[in-house]
C-alpha cells in the first residue's frame, strides 16, 4: 500500500475484490503450502518450519495449518510419509 501510495484499507479491499480472499488469508495459504513442501521433503522440526515460512510463533503456525489442512503439521507429516 505504501509503495503505491494507497491507504492500507483501500489496498486490502482492492486485493479481496480481485483475488476473492483477504490478504492475510492469501499469505497464510502461501505459507502453509510452502510448509507442506518442507514437511514432506526435510526433517526440519515444526518449530523450524514455522520460522522458515514466516511465523514468529510455532503455535500460531500449527493453529493456521490445522485450520487449512484439518490436522496438525506433525500428523500431516506422519500420514504422508513415502
């Protein structure tokens, strides 16, 4: 918003209108998708993955992951091991 010299609320409304979801929801989906890749291809801890995808608090990451995927990151990892 600052870069384009738009008010934050205006930018947020414009984003939602064009993308169909809010900015924070969009960002969280991107983070969860990246974390899925890390869960399946690395042995990083959940805390480390939370940090790598931009969460300051692993509990926040776990809550958002569960909301989007229906299970915790650890459960997802264990049920999707090859």
